[in-house]
């Protein structure tokens, strides 16, 4: 129960992000990679561990890690800073870059934690609805920003949970109209977008936009969710300010060392992304063959499904050891692409469900 004498008033309506920690045969709920680190990579981890000075604080700038990240994506090192997952970066932006009481624009449907961190930073969280096709209505977004004086506009692209992708030109035009607003483009899933990742991502020319920053993560395509590594990509002035605001030793030595090794193995990462995209396509076609229609044009490692049977399907699978994500507020499901055997297990249970 909330205790107004003990806790800050802003915590009165806080709803924690819940994670089902029970054991399941198959987990397809968190958009993680189904690919485990190969033995050769684990051997490199062991070698790195031998060199770690556990009694010393880590590099505050995560220099070697950011250099490896920059080399992989072909961007300038001075435009990159590291965080303890994208969550820490979002929290730093909300708490450090705008004044208390300022407005933050996020969207529905989108990642719920954007609004959570805004409220926790005592900012005014304003949620702008999307079009009926679940794309951002940029005219409406412009109205919301101007009417609220929003200092931050944040969204995922491609979107979690819908998998839709927004055009770079639309985002750039909106940012140009609102130079006093920071546009945070979370490109956690852009690695799965194929050719569109070249045309629609801000990653490689982000330094050209002073009020657009990009978030990247190692938890999805790079398959390193355990390390909790995220990156902010922006012009040098913005990155330097981020480093000034964040805590000095925010990324631990182990994550820095392991992340550097992973980011340096281009062949492994490219092959992993290829395999994940293949299984995502098979997942989408397998669901469609069972008359369970995922959203089209998805550019992620998951599928999104709106159906009146969403809750029933979720419960049926959960009771039989397969966990997917159910959004009660949307009446929708999000299913992460698993390995071939995991997807086959999902299909078998869906066939049982449909047969009943």
C-alpha cells in the first residue's frame, strides 16, 4: 500500500514493469535472440576475464566497447556513448536533459517504459495516438508537440510492439519543425529491417541532426541481453553532455570486455541476424497458414497479432509451457521468433487450440 508519509507523491500511481519469472519450456515473450553464444566466443570471454582488474573501476567512457560498436556500424567514435542498457540512457535523458514539469511525447502503440520513465522524472507524460494503421500521424504529433511545448519526443522505429517502420524523411521533417524538442529514435530492431535499415535509419548520419538522437541495444539482434548494454548515437556536443550527466562508472568491466569481443565479430553477428530473420519469416508464414494473421510489413524479430482470441491463445499456450506476450490494453499478442524447434512447438500447440 502506498504510504504518503514515506514515499514521494509521484510514486502513488507507479505500476512496475512486470516480468514473468516462472520456468517455461519455450519463452517467446521478450524479443530475445534464440541463438546462444558459440563455444569459440565463450573461450574469448574466458580469456578476457583473465585480464580483468576486478578491484578497479571500469573505464567511465567504455572506450574500447564504443570503438568496436562504431567500427561495426561504420560511424564516428565521437558520436557514441554507452549505457547500462537503453533503459539507463532513457532515464538519464528524462532526468538530466529537461526541466521538471516539462512534457514528453510518446505514442500508442509503443514501448510502455517511455511514459514510465517520464513520470518517474516528474515530467508530464503525453501519449499521442497513432493512425488506424498504427503508423505515427506526423501532423498530429506536430500539434501535440506545439500544444504541450514538449521537450522530448520518443518512439521506437521499427516499433515495439507493432513492427511498423516510419520514414526517415517524416521524422527529420518533424524534428526540423520543432528545433527545441529532443527526438529520441529507439532503433533497437532496425538491424532486422534489411535494406530499409540503410534508407530509414539515422545511425550513420545522425551527427547531421542536432536534435535527433538514436538508441541502440545489444539485447536483440546482437543476442546479448544478459550484458545490459545500450548506446546513444548523436552529434558530439550531445554525446559529451550525456557523458557529463550519466553516472561515471555506469557500464561494468565484464560487460564492456564481453561486448567489445562480440561487436568485433562481424561474421557472427551478420549470420545471427540472417538466421533470426529467416525464423521470423517462417513464424509469420506459419501463423498465416493457420488463419492467425500477423500484421504485415513487420521489420523485427517478432510478430504482432490483433485478435479477439488473444487472451485465450495466450492462456492456452502458457498452461502448456510456451510463454508469449499478451497486451490486455490492445487485445493483441506479440510472439518472438524462436528457434526452428521452438516455433514448431508453438505451431503444434496452436493446431491443438484451433482444433478445439
